[in-house]
């Protein structure tokens, strides 16, 4: 049987079933209860979107990437989820991941072909990569509107990380097919201005490009004073210490050595009150135990695994300073979603990557921290030292970021933008 699971969430529409009710169709490999980044974005959107008058269908994999409990059970009304069989749990290893992709692609052709009708609005995310190619062809054939929601750009991300070559004939063919699917789409939603610039450079008309940023739930992630945070005590963070924290995936796309080298320098210089906390996972977290083996490192480096989303406010507030990074060649191909959580938590932010990129621009506008080039260890260390010794400055930068988050990055405003866009293309 092709469909492992298909279920309706919330109250049914009167037009439910195979009648000619027009639909919003969302396609992404992961969806609630999965807690990965794209799943969280899509779940947030559907929990806030007005779905009272139009059937909503999510086509996702039966695989799970990141388990965990949501902060609260999302309000998903009139949403039907169709699950395509996949591996029991998504893997980061290449061969199982490719197999999971293949299962999804094959199942998607049948499910989307059966589900999409004339007048529907189809929103296609970018996991798995290049999924817009078959979906755009199906939408065009069926007479449905096609909207791409670009969370990342492949295969450029893969080749920038050393997986394959941009000169490879197969990769060039995939890029050509992908570019054509974007040019023919009714709209391509980029999650940042730099990404929009990248996509425009591929020849996608400006009339088919728009920017809707990602978001965090700024209400759920309101700043928490250190004294009120039970996790800080539970994790044994020292009283009076200053915690520099990283939260989320620390993968191939992220530079870790600049901050590690800065941390080692600061510890060697006698900044005993500084502690470095890493919460999450990823392939580069394997570098962290080595730092803990340095002289005195065990006292200054702390590792914790992924925390449930319900605990995110507390885990983000353990840190006094947040840092995040992105390898410079990936600028415009990815926008680190953890930025939105960090700024909502009301902590100063250090970014390591392209100092003219998307996150660097946002930090400048919000006046909530500073950006540094990869490898600029001395200046990173100096800035961490400055923040560590100046609690008033930390408070000011954190407040600036929180104010900016509420004013310009509010989740309700981004959902409203999506609602307006979908209504525009719903026939």
C-alpha cells in the first residue's frame, strides 16, 4: 500500500473528500510531530493559518528526523496528513539518506498526482532537495498554482561542502532542471534577501520572487532571568559564571573552530568565570570532547544533547551570550534558523561567517551583537571578554534584540504574509 498513513487533524470541512473543494497542498519530507527546523516552520504556519474555508493537505514522509515533544500541541484544524513510506528514522549517513529520498520521490509522484487538482495552491519546500522539479511539472499539468518555499538551495550547498563538483555533468543537469522549475513557478519565497539575490542571479524573474523570513515564537521564547531558570542549576552551571552558548545542529555548514580557539585562548589567559555550552548535536559536535580534554577544559566546556521544544525557552536562557556560525561559501544558500530563537531569547549574539551576509545584516539592524569573519580568533576573544565583564552591555544588546524581534520578526506578521500570498494564488 502506497500510503502508510493518511489522517485528518481537527474538525472536518463539509467539503472533505474527493469533491472538487480547492486545497492548499504543502509538501515537505517532515511534519509534526517531527521537531526538525522545516517541520517546525510548516507546523507553525498551519497552526496559525486560517484554514476554515479551504482543505489543507500535507504530504510528508513517515520517517522522523528529530523526535521530541512540542512546546504545546499545535492547533491543526482541517489539516489532512498523507504519509509516504520511508525508513523508520531519517539518517545523516549518505546511503540511507539517499534511499529515504528515493522512497519519498517515488511515492510523491503518485500521491501528488492523485491529490493535486485544478485551482489548488501547492507549496513545495526544499526537503528533499530538488523536489520542486517533479512537483512543478505535476502542478503545471493539473492547472494548480505552484509556490516554492526555499529553505535552502541544493545542489550548491552540497558542492560547497565538498560533495560533488559544480562542473559535474549530472549536477549541471539537475541545476538546469531546478532553475526551470523555479522560473515556471508562480512564486518563489526566499527566507532572506541574500538568498533572493542568489536566486535572481539564476535568471528567475523578480516578479516571481519574494522574501518572507522564517521566525521563532517570540511569545513562547520570552527572556528568562538567570535566577529563575531551573535548567541552569540542573546542568550545574556555576553561580557567577558567564555562559557562552550554542544551541542546535552543529553540522558541516557551521564553523566551530573559530569559537573553540577563542575559548581556548580565553581560558589560557585566566578567564576562569567563562564557560562554553553546546546544546544539540551534529557531526561537528565530535570536535568538542577534544576541547574538554585540554588543560582545564573539562571545567569550561559543557555538552548537552537536543532538548525537547517544550524546553526551548529554558535551554536558550541558560546562556548569557549566544553564538552561531555559517561557513561563508554557504551565505545565501542557507539562513540559520537558530538566529530567530536566539534573538527572541533576549541575549547578545555573536555571529561567525560572512560579515556582509544575511545574519550579519540582521544583527547590525537590531544592534544586538557583532559579526566576525571565520578565523578572526583574536577579535572574537576580545569581544567575548568585553561582554563577559560588562553585564550592562549584555543587557542592552539583549534588550535591543528582543525589541527588534517583537517589532520586525514577529511570527504573527510572517503568518499574515503567508496568508495573503496563498489567498492571492488560490483560484
